[in-house]
C-alpha cells in the first residue's frame, strides 16, 4: 500500500532475531516489534539464557592456584556448580511457566547434560593448543558476548564467542536446538555476524555453531558471497518494515502458528479461538490455493 507521511517510520535497528522473525512471518514481526505486544516466557528461553551465562562466566574464573593435575576435575565441578546456582536463581521464572515438577526436572537434566557436553568441548579445544591445559585455559580465551554493530546497515547482534585460532578467526554461536544442523536460518544468522565482523575488522575465516545437546560443533567457511547475501537480506527487512500499518505485514500461516502443545504468542490475534483441527484445515486450504 502507498504510505502516508504519518504511516512512515524510520526503520529500527535490526538484529539477527528480528530479521529471522520477519522472514518467518511479517505479521509476527508487526505484533512483536511495532505493536510491542507482550510475549509469554518460555522454558527454552530461560534455560538457553542459563546455559549461555555459565558458558560466558566460566572463562572469568581464576584457576591459577589449582595444580595442573587437578585442573580438569576442578573445571568440571565449577561448571556444574555454576549451572546449579543459575538454575536455582531462575526459580521465579520457572514458576511463571506453570510446568509440572516432572517436566521441569527433565529440562534440568537435559540442560545439565548440555553443560557436560560443553565441558568436554572446552577441554578438547584446550588440548588442541598443545599447551598444558591450565595455561591454555588462561591464554586461549575467546571474546564472549561480542557486540557487533553496523550503523551503515542498521543491524546489531551479539556473537556468543569469537575465537582466534592461529591466524584464523572463528565466530561461534551456542544453540540448544534439537537438531545439530546448520539450517538456512542459522546460516543467515552466522552470515550476518560475519558481515558485521568484516566491517569491524575483516571477514572471519569460519562461522559455526556448537550444538549443546549433541556436543557437536559445525562450522562453515565465511565467504564474501555469504556477506553480500546477508546485506541483501538486511536491506529487504528494512524495506519491508518502514510502515506502521498492519496490512503491510501479511500473516504467513504455518505449523509454527499452533501445534499440539502450544501456539504462537499472537495466535489469538490472528485466529481468535480457532481449534487446532480447524486451524489445520485452514492451513490445508491455504496450501491448496
Ligand atoms: S499465529 Fe501464525 S500468522 Fe499469526 S503471527 Fe503467529 S506465526 Fe504469524
């Protein structure tokens, strides 16, 4: 639709999350970022933030006084202790989720395993340096939670870890996803980090994800083509989000609107009280068209 002067807004600074959300469903972007409707807390967000906190904080622990022979066991115990402390501190957030004690215990055990996987990943990385582990831990730390911003492209994000590997740079994201797979969305997110880092310093050599659930790191070489595609995607989202009119943000119905155990935060705005079966029938009709 033609924009009236009052309906035009300066496009906001985008983030990898807002860009992926817009691509997933423009209407969802509208409710989240333009209308700023509240979203429900989720176990995935809470436990993701706990895991990220531990993985960031562990590097700040001073282990200089620990004998080399005790280093591994100490590191392992500290990671588990930090995890326990963060989990307990999130009690109020868990209470809001209305989960059964059994469900919550399941997530706790799963997240604890993720921390265990992270410990092994960290140790493997330290061993690769060829240095004594304690020395490697102190000297080979990644930069954590690095703010990467481009005013020129109007985009900002935080990279979980940026690691120097010899003369090479690796940008790494930590994910708690079920599948260890670099999907198109993840690829775009990593490409945006790469593009931002290029503006700051140089094109990173690799970008990748450590999948906590699987204890597996997957990485891909960062190419100039990925950076230019990321710029195109960012520009397209800026172009698509200058309006404040709801009609300029079409619904994109999919299985992410409603499923057997939950629904999109904005399902009621889009589909009222429509049941899962009715919604699925509508989805089939949309698919046929
Ligand atoms: S319910 Fe579906 S169509 Fe509506 S905002 Fe959410 S994802 Fe988009």
